[in-house]
C-alpha cells in the first residue's frame, strides 16, 4: 500500500505544478511511471492496479472546476434551473443546444423493454451534455437517453451562435474534447465489461474501483467512496436488484466484502491482488 500511496502522491504533485499544462503533466507522468516500474520486482503488480484505476472511469464523473471556463460559459450561455428528481430530457426529445452543468448532478440512463434501467453515467459540475451537437454543422439532435436531476441543477444552455464564439477559445475547446473523450473511454470500458465479464466479475470490479483506502479505520476493510442502493448498483452494472443482493451475500461468504450498517466494505487483500 506504500507504493500505491507514493504513486498517487507524486501524481498529485505533478498535477499541482503543471495544472495549466496538460501535455507537460502527462509527459512527466509517463517518465515517472517508467522509473517506478523499473524500481523493484515487486512493484508491477501494485502498479498495474494503479494504472487500471487511471484507465477506468467509474460511473460518477467527479466535478471538473475551471474558473476560466465557467466565466466564459456564463457570459455566452443562458442560465436555467432544474429541481431535483426531474426528468428534463427524454428519448425522442429534440435538442438544439449544448448544456453545461454549473452545479448539481445528473443521471443518464436507458430502459429496456422489460422496464429494467441501465445507468450510462452520472455527471456533475463542469461537464457538458450533447457537446458534439454542432461539430458537424447540425442544428439539432434527437435524445436517446433519459436525463434526470439527482440534485437541484444550475445549467447553462449554449446555442449555435454562442458555440461559434466559444469554440475559438482554447479553454472551451479543451473542455469539450475532455468531456467527449472521457465519456467515450468509459462507455468503451462498459462495452468490454458487458461483453467479456460475467455479472459477478462486473460487481467485484465496480466495488474495487469505488474502494477508498484513505477512509479505512483499520487498514483491513476499505469502505466505498460512494453509497448506492442495490437497485442503483443493478442499474449501473446492467442486471437486476435481486441478483445484486444475492451476489453481495455470496461475496460476503467468500470474505471478499462485509456489510456493516448497510454499507459495503472490501477486504484489503483483494484490492492489491
């Protein structure tokens, strides 16, 4: 675990000093990773876990705060507010604007013919919706997913005229590319997971990615960084609530996890394997 802590401590240091230069940050991280990998025969196993976390995108897209970007969007967009627990985009709806999330969280999901929900991802402050809308000179697109407000939302709408101005700004272009590339990487991982992994493996990987060693009280059991109901977990990994409940009980018997006060904690042995 010391190696794990060291890897992310140095990453945070690079991210701090090179926060305005993404290319330099990534070059330094590549060089550091090479040195780190060569340091000790025992490190590759730990490092694979670290790098796997870097490649994986959990269903929660954490807030991305950029003051310059926020000011630009507020200048050229217009503000709307959406109350919590509201479906404000539905499949088939005509979309004519890009949306920027200033505050709050949104859930993006689809429903099967049987009514089973599958959450694609959860976005928070600093992310965009329909960011590719004007890329091919289209003036509208048709929504394919439900978008709901998990909390009260403050959104900024960007129309075609505002987009033409904003796309000339590097900070806006970079944010649009970042939003698109992160979603693409996450959905690609989701496709691979559904294709290649059984439900039990998807559930285990989901829990491992949510594990929060820093919040552990005894360094043996790791809590999760986010709390989900069994129904929410089922929607995220693409199964049903009954299966999730059964598999959690099964994993508890295997000593992979334990449930304390309805909160899942993972056995640390499985985090570094």
